[in-house]
């Protein structure tokens, strides 16, 4: 059994962590195997989050004064929390993938950016593209007009070069003074005319 000072330290650590995070997802873990729990923890960690099994009173006290306060009040049963201060979509995707593989792992509710969300909203959040995907799409959309302008400008010079090359091949510009003119035929001499 933990000493009172250790319990207070756990409470302070969780309260500090919950004060800094933007996303908290409340889950139940009853019936999950150690192997699946290890997979779950690794998936959450890979998504940039943390996963912790919590006692109900500890969670309620730690959640007081934080954005997760409404979520962590009046808890019952076995509960765990996954939280992150980075990408809520990545965390939701990781948890949803584990929930599909492990039926014993279930969502209860969550908090994203201070707003309590339901199980259905967690599923919708997991279906959104990740932050990196959204950034790459935005960068593509921003880059596309500049790329089109560059291609159009390159096309003008390329087309001009092709037209000039074809005109030179067809001798459309004439000699330009470099070609020698044929000698003029000599004027008939007055003696030859007779």
C-alpha cells in the first residue's frame, strides 16, 4: 500500500499533466490482457500521448480545476485515461485501432480542447485526417498556383524557342545578309547587240 506522501505526489503529477493537456479520453480496461495493455501503451506513446490507469477518487481530485474536470467527476467502475497535448486525432486513431482489436477496451467519453465529447464523436475524430496529412494538403494547395505560374512562364519561353527553331528550318527569315548573292549577268555589250 502506498504511503500518503506517495499518493499526494501521484495526485500532483496527474494534476500537472491534466492542466497542460488539450485532449483526455476516458476508457475502461476491465478484461484486457497484459499483452494487449502493452500494445495499447505503445500505440498511445507512439501517438504522442500517455496512458494511465487511475483510481476514481484520484482522477476526480486531479481533474479539479482542469479542462477535464467535467469528464472526471462521479466516476465508477474501472477507468483509465489517455491524454495528449499534441494531436488529438492521432491519439483517437491509436485508441480506436486498439479498441477494434481488443473488445474489452472501450471508450466512455473524452475532452478535446475543453469540450466534452461522446463515444460517437471520438470515432468521428479518429476518422479525420492526421495533422501531418492536413498540413501536407494545405501546402499542396498553397504551392499549386505558384507551380502553375512557373509552368506557364516556362511554356512561353519553350514555345518561343520551338517556333523560332521551326522558322529557321523553314528558312522564313531569309538569308540575313550572310548568304552570297549570285553574280548578275553581264549586260549585253553594244557590239553583241549588232
